[in-house]
C-alpha cells in the first residue's frame, strides 16, 4: 500500500467535543454576580446612596389635649381683656362724656366774669335802677352756670397765693420784688377748671420771682 492510499487520521474526539462541553457548563451555571445586568447594578447603587428617611412621630393624645387646652386658655384670657377694656371705656365715657360740652361752656363763664369785673369798680349807688337790675341778672346767670358745671363735677381753679404747679397752671409772667416766695401765684388772669380730677383748662397766672 502506498503512502497516498493510507487512511486519513481519525480526528481527536476529545478535542472536537471540548468547546461544546464548556458552552453547556456556562449555560447551566446561569448569570453570575459579576455579569449582572446594568439595570440591576443601577438599582443597587441608588438604594445604597439614598439617605435613610427619619420617621416623624405623631403627637400623642395627651399632647394634643394639652395644646388644645392652652389655646382655649389664651382665648379666654383675650376675651377677658377685651371685656375689661370695654368696661373701662364705658366708664370713661360716662365720667367724661360731657367734657367737650363743659369746655365750650367755659368761654361763657369767662365772659360773664369779665362783665362783672368791669362794673365792679363802678359806684353801685350812682347806677340807675335798670343798670342795677341788669348787673344782678348777669351775676345770677354766672352763679347758675357755675352751679350747673359743678353738678357735672366741673370745678374752678383759683390758685391765688398757692405754689405754682405746671400740671394745673400756666405762667403768663414773673414779677420780682413782690415780697412773696419765688413761684408763688400773685395774680390769676384766667380761671382754670378741672372735671373730676381731669384738667379741662389750666389757670393762667402770674408768679413771684426771686429778687
């Protein structure tokens, strides 16, 4: 038999089946952790990067009751303060409601006093009877007006000889050499008035000054 007629060498069965065995082994093993899908890897990364959320505890029943009670007490206190302010305002209105009207009447009293002061230096005996009657009527009107103001707790201030008080008096001039201590009222130019301890108008006065 010649060399050309020799039978071909048999292929190595072991080498022919090796790739197929490796392929079957990989198929049976399935996907490993190292070859995880991109979506799974992204989910794992996002879960590990998210901060843990703190749980907020709901207030207990006792806390809610305490808060409601505090709000109720505050509302009651505000209501009481409002009631007291209303009572005070009503008392002020009853006490000083006529203050504006009384202040307007002070000008009438001033004019009556000026009229009586103008005729005070005249000789009353030489006046005719009509003039005497007129003066008597003016004096009676002045007394009635002062009495009406007094019924509404309006009182005149005539601080002659008293110590000057800037809360009730208005100094119009200072006179030295009066023989009076400094600050003593030596003349009342215009009568002042108070209404139940509230000053309606200060008295205009002249005071003594140090020599």
